[in-house]
C-alpha cells in the first residue's frame, strides 16, 4: 500500500488522502543460460544466444539415443518418457511464479512456442510429481501453447525440453520458448498480454572427432579373408586398453569398410555429452550395423540420405576433420571438416547435398571442400591424414607425394638398388623393379597429373587450415591410372587408412 496526501500550496494540513494498492507478481522463465550445468537466475539476456567461452545461452541436445533397449526407434521419435535416463538427455526449463494466489486465479499463465519451432522440440511436464507416468508432452507438434496453473505451495514448475532435430539447411538450430501472463477481462472480450518472458535454446551441433585424439573404442569387421587382420587389430586394441567390437560376417555381409559406412562424433551440453554415430548414405553390407549394434543407451544416431542416388564420394572415407587450427586469427578449436568434391572439373561427382548441408549447418567445424574426384574411389583419406606432433601446431599433415616417391626411387637407383623388385611375397601381381618404374614414361606422366591434383589441394589446405610448409610431411606414393575412372594407389602407403576396418576414435 502507498499512502498519498494532497496539500494546498500554503497549507500544512492535508486536504485529501488516498491509498494506492500495488500488487507485485513475479513471472520468470529460466534455463541454463550461463552454461554452468544447472538452471539459475541471471541478469543475462535470455532471449539472445552467443558463441564461445565468454558467450551465453542455453544448449539443447537432440535426444537421439535409445535408452530403452525394448524400444524400436530413437528416444525422440515417440512422445513418451520411458526412463529417468531419458529425462537426463533433456534440458530443464524452470517457470518461477510468485504473488497473491487470487491474482493468478484471475489471470492466465501461458507457456508457448513459435509455430516454426513446433517440429524441432518437445516439452514434457510432470506436475509436482516425480513418477515417470506423470510426464506428458505439453508442447510440440500440434501443441503450441499450454496453460500453467501455479500451485498453492510450489512457486517453481520444472519442464523438460527435448531436441528433435539437428541444425540443417532450413533450421539454424535456435528455438524459443515463452511464458505470457494474460489478463482475463469481461466475458466476450479477448485476453490481453501483460508480460512475456522468453528463453532461447540452441540445439547442440554434431561434432566430429579427429584421428589425432586418443582412441576410446575400436570397431573391426570380420570377413572371410581377414582373420589375421582381426587378430592383429585385437592385439593392438588390447595394448591400447581399448574395448574391441567385432562386427561378424552375418552382420556386415562381407562389407569390411566400416570407416566408409559410419563416422563417429558427439553432441555436448553443459549437463551431458553424448557420443553420436553419423550413418552415411552409402548403405552397402553394413547398412544395418549402426542401428543394430551402435545405437543404444547414451549412444546416439543420425543419418542423412541421398535421394539423387549415392556415389562413392558419399562414403565417409571422404569425410575427415583436422585437429584444432587458427586461420588468419580465427580459431577453430574443434578443427575443420574436410570433404572431397569435383572441382575444379565441371560435371564430376560430389558428396550428396543433404550431407553437405548438414555438415555446413553445424557451424563449429566449417567444412572445406577439396578436389578428390581425380581418384577412382574419390576419398580424401587416399591422399591425406593427420598425426600428432610434439611441436608447432601439435600435429603434422601427411600428404601423398609422387614427386617425393620418384626422388626416393632415384636415390635408391643411384645407390645400386635399381634391380630391387616391388610386391615381393604377393601372388598374381607384376613385380616391377625400381629401374622399370623409373623408365615407365606413361606411369611418370600420370603421376605428374596426380601430383598436380595433390598440389592444388595442398594450397587449399594451407589457406584453409593456416598451415605452413613445416606443418606438412610429404609421404612417397605413386598412383596408377584406372582406365574407367581415375587414379588408384600403385602400392599401399601410410596416408590412406592403413586399417580400413577401424571405426571410432
């Protein structure tokens, strides 16, 4: 109450008095805007979102794992909360209300979302109870608004927000939730808003991990002719103290190229990190393996298709990521994604638009397109890789180099090893000597072409990753022409994945 007294200009006695009655009501919508891992009140602008360690704004995970082994799809493909682990994959949204109960009885409190976000998120509410069966979807899909009835004894209502979609070409990743206090006037008159509070979430991007990171788990395919290989990988995994998952032949259907079928990454919010496997449009023998054997509790899944038809460039041997780099003052703390494409040639193969759009939309690892269509298979991992290093940027870029190979062979010839033969111990393959290789003009001309393609990519990599020549190691390698469609490796080297059946790093 505020007491007001009215006086005449010269009078000392009030000529009138009045009482002004003020009703103060608190309505606040809060999320983990400070990225501390818990919801707290803050003076930060909740309706805006900024990147970086000094930024602010709530982060939302796509609930793309399967916590219930008995379920058929991903957790976000149904509108039920099946376990408490399911709730932990969601972000909390807290509505705080305080004020006279009669005031809320005479007004309406509305939680609502924008129409364009209705297929991107789902909001669950369990009332004052903690039982799973109490949690029901109140927003999302066709539900754009939900009337909240504040309890007599509880001033906080906790909602759980579930991510349904990753950022993509038509979705920036930003979603907004609002609470509005509406005045209810006389019957027949529309309600009018008194106050609105808003919170913006960003859906966490899918982040790809570089092969320079420490391994966590190893996947290998067992096929008819690689028993010794699987055993060697198993021994290596044991030495590295990494769990090993062997995909048997009935599951892989004689498809050994697990690196081409899937790529491992993760999504992260302050309250949780979730590994997520990205399934390529390749869909050969390993098509069902990611869903059957990788998707599960706290291991998510995402896929993109190629409706125009998948090409070899859609396999994920054509998808790599650099270690962290700084380019002309701009930091890429999670590295930059590298994909192979058809430029500068017109009319060649390119990675499926749906996959490229998805990778670009994640933002944090801004993709770089390289020229890989000169290769028969067309994968960037056929001519580049990264290895850890103790100095400079913490890594070296390995690039296949026909020029370095010819230089090495020439040195060996001059040292008297010209009659040394290649491919000793292999059956049913020619065994050319160093002299014969150096005398093969057709092979040399083709490798001059291969070197020019790699040099083109070398310049792109230096510009896009902020590299200098000391950051690059040239690995001797030759290529041979496949008359049908481009270059193939003349012999295996340490640039192309030496363990093509290895999976997660």
